[in-house]
C-alpha cells in the first residue's frame, strides 16, 4: 500500500512498517523478523521494549505525564544529578532532540562569552563532515550545503575547518571564537572517528584561546563509545556536551550539559523548552542511565565491542579472498561502519541486508553504518555477520 499523501515528503521512506519489537528484533506488518542494527539511528540503546524501560514509563504514565518547567520537576533533578555525578559537567538543561541540544550548546557558549564582556566572541568552529541537526542555525553548523538549499539566509557565525587537521584549525582560531563544536565520532559524516589525540589538541587550543569545546555526543554519547561519554576516552573535559538519541532509549529527550561556570551564564529567561525534561522523558532517561551504570555493564559492553571489532576484521578478510566490496572498517565503539568500494552503493548494500532480515543505516562516504543496541548478544552479532557475509556474496553477483 502506498504511503499516505498526508505525510509531508521529507523522507524517501522504505515501504515497511513495524508492529512490535523485542530486544534487538523488529517485526513487520507482513510477519517478517529483522535484526535491528540501525536502532532507530542509535536511539534504541537497549533494543525494543526493554522491561526496565517499559516498567518505568508505564508506572509514570499512570501517575503524571507533564507539568511544566514553571515548577520543580523532581524526576529531572534525579537525572541531572546522575549525569553530573558521572561526567565532567555540573549543570544540565533538558530539551527534546539532538538539534535542540547542539543549538542549545551553541547558545550557552555564546552567552558565556557575552556574560564575560566578550561581545564579539560569537564564532563557532565546526568540522568538515559535521552533522549537528536540522534547525535553521544547525544547518549552518553542518557541512552539508545541500541541506541549506532553499532555506534562505544562513545563520551567521559558523566556520568549517578540515576534520582532523589541527594546522587548519590553528589558522582560524582567534579571539572571535566562542567555541569549537565537534563530534568525537562523526555519525552521519560516515562513522568517522577522530584521530587519536585530536580532542585533546582541540581542548588545548580552545583553552589557550579562551574558547570553549563543545562535544556533540548526540549519537556517540550514552555508552555507544564504550564509555558513558566519548570524551572520557581522551581524558579531557569539554566545557559543554550535547546529548540526545540514546538518552531516552526511544523516548524523545535531549540534554545540554556544561561546566558550572559556563552553565551559570544561563540565567532565568535566557532559554527554555515547554516539553523539555518532562516526567515521562525523565523516567525513560533515568532507566537508561541505570542500565548503563549497572555494575559491570560498561565493562561487558567493551568486551562486546572487541568481539564486534574482530568480526569486522574477519568479514573484511573473507571479502578480500575474492573481490573486495569493503574498502575499510570505520568508526568506534558501537557506532561502526564499512566504507564500500565505489562499484557498490551503501543504499544497495542496505537494501540487500534488509531483504535478508538485517537493518542497517547509510552514511556519507559510501559507508554502511552499524548501530547495534548496546546490550546485543554475541549470538546476535554472529547472526549479523553471517548475514553481512551473504550480502557481500550477493552484491558481487550484481
Ligand atoms: C542525530 C544527530 C543530531 C540531531 O539530532 P535530532 O534529534 O535529529 O535533532 C545532532 N548531532 C549529531 C551528532 C547527531 O548524530
């Protein structure tokens, strides 16, 4: 059946609808089962209908859904304190999406400079390949000229430097730069991990220049890197962190986290959100955090990541035995990808995988992205790589 014309055509949708999900699996209307290694684009951090999330949300649904940020929201205070206790941040603002989190982060950075009397410090340095969301301001932060087409004048104050290139950054940094905005691992940009030590260098340069470092962890944060936050692997402290996707495990919620001095530039009236951090969203985020922080979880996740990484190497080795489809493995943690030979497209690869019951997501650089739930089992990983092997054999025949 064709999709309803009442839906605005912003997506070229795949003609499948799902009726339910359980763990790492989704079930479609026509009765097929799929191993979901797309996770709603890194959102379903604990798969579908995790009992702890269902329990938290249904309990809250029977009690109280929404009040307003005009009042205290105790559930928000619980989540904020957990985020603060487990990160370098000291202040948290809750919103509803990734774009709101990154844009909120930019507002905080600019406001902090302004509050310090530096009225001209407004510039945000972004990286090539960056993706930070779809609001008008974030369109200027993205390195996607096509996304800006037809949407009028761009927001001012965003400049792009070459991803991973410190020298080009040094040339552009100056007293006018409020912050460097960067994804420790680019998701949409093609599952690209920053070179080792890159974040540390960015932080040093920012510090020296009086600028802030914003870590956009909307996709890689909340455990997907193997640590709770990706920046923790570089032993640095960003001034601001943007979160969303995995934070609610499927419930829409985002957060801007900041160091105390920076966050305190936001005084009453400077920012707001009607829905941000409502009790339902907070109970979801709280349940996700509890699962991530459960004794031994992150450790076992790192084992799973190593296992997954070995499977990636194995697949490449197998592929090389005849004619390679895969150019190289990419990404980090549970945000991984395979860059494909130019003779094959990520879209074709994804379509064949789906026909075989495996859901993946495309990304830039002809990359097919793998975003498994963080609690996926070794059996499921084996199954995924068995299917990937079949996809490679089949795509070669085309
Ligand atoms: C998805 C994403 C965003 C935007 O999130 P939305 O919830 O779609 O607004 C921002 N930054 C990164 C790194 C993302 O992956």
